[in-house]
């Protein structure tokens, strides 16, 4: 059996709109570990998740997960997948235990098996103390955990989570990362986010989507090798006579200048900036820089020239 997720020229055009939410997306990755799809709002992440989770049919193209065709064999695939949609919330007047139980019963488990699985899953997510509290009384982070507990309780070995950490405070988000990395050890976890730090922390593989196109896909190391610079400098203002000999100067919508460059040049520029009294930071190139660079390169090639202010705008 092929243990892969394969997409071939997946395209989605909604209704009579001309915009392609997905534009001929093709890739093939092992269906194991954690795959993180990153991209700005409106780039097509949710559309791709919904197609792969059999909630939506593509306009054209095809996809298979572990050899099962997403469009032709949705029933067969549904037994193996579980999804937490973007912005989903547990039903307010139910408790976490009732939420997980009803999901399991709906998936066809017997009452006793559902009870056992629900308790186990709630414990795993440290929701034991809240099992019988109404969902509406729980914090945003705990509400998300309830939904993750539901998918985790099932037998599904492919889990889709569409922006599970959006809107969470930084502490809850980090707690969530532990949960997600645990899940990723046993099941293929397909995650979307616009927090690039999250992708950097969790992903075995990362896909970059922009304007419905898959710009790049690979491990963090593979993506790093897409650009030849290894230092990123950020400065609030740019002295008029600053010359960058070996590097790329990128200016965001927020007016911040980012210079991607090589080690020696980074040190030379640092000295110049210090002389001029310009404040700056210097760091190894992060996924945020890579994203910024690749998306800009792609939009230049496409000739739409849309400058991006921040990776997540
Ligand atoms: N149900 C829909 N009907 C029409 N257009 C849609 C629908 N869902 C998404 N879109 C459009 O498709 C594009 C991609 O959206 P989406 O997949 O939600 O992106 P993301 O999840 O990356 O924010 C956007 O231009 C969005 O406005
Ligand atoms: Mg979305």
C-alpha cells in the first residue's frame, strides 16, 4: 500500500467566481508525521483541507491518501480521517465528555467502547478535571482541546486540524504544541497555520501556499536551501547611503527593512549601521524570512508585484 498523500493538479474555483482558490496544486508527501501548510489568509489552506477531508469536491484534478481516492472513494476515506475545521467550537450546552461521547457514537462505536475511549482521550489532553463542566464555561484554549480530544478519541489515523491555534494566547499555544507533536508521532497530522514559528517547531514537512498555488514544499532544511543567504537583519529605518553588495533588501508594508545576506556581508553592514546609530537585529534566517523571500519571488515572477508586509498578513 502506498503510504502517501498525492495531489495532482488540484484546482478549485468556487461557484461562478473567477478566482482560483486552488490553482493546479501538485505534490506528493509521505503520510506520516506532521505536515504543516502555511500561507496568508485567503491563500487556499482551508479549501485544500476540505477537499482532502472529502468535504468539498475539486473543480478538477485528483488526490489520493494512502492509495484511496478522495473524490471517488470518500466513504472509504472517511473511516480513516478526522477533522477539526477552522473556527469550530464545541456545542456550548454540552460537556467535554458528552461532546466526545456523541462523536464516538456517531462514528459507530458501542456505548461501552465510546465511554472508555472518551475518558482516555480527555485524560490525555489533561481535560479530566473539566470533563463534566459545560463547554461554554471553558476558556478558548480548553474549548479547542475538547475538539482535539474528539478527533483523538477516534480510530482515525489521519487527522486534519485547520488553524487549531489561531487566537490562542502564547501559553495555551505552546501547550497545544506538545499535544500536537504527540499526535504526530502516531498519526499523520495535517495542520494549517499562519504562525510560522509553529510550523518551524512542529513540522516534519512544510508546504507554502500563496494565491492558491503551492510555492514550495519540503522539510525545513530543504526550504532553507532554497535561498542562499543565512542571515537576516531587520532595521527600523534604512540609512540612505547603505549599500548591500551581496544580499536582498526587502521592505515590508510596515516600512521595516529586512536584509537577507551572507555572514561576511552581515558583519560589514552591522558595522556600518552601528556607526550610523541605526538599531537593528541580526538572526539566522528563519522560516518567516524564507516565506517572505519565496512568496515575494513568486509574485515577482508572476508579475503582480504585491509587496507583502508580514508573512501572515
Ligand atoms: N465557500 C466559498 N465560496 C466562495 N469563495 C470562497 C469560499 N471559501 C473560500 N473562498 C475563497 O477562496 C479563497 C481561498 O480561501 P480559503 O481556502 O479559505 O483560504 P485560507 O484558509 O488560506 O484563508 C479566498 O479567496 C476565499 O475568499
Ligand atoms: Mg482557512
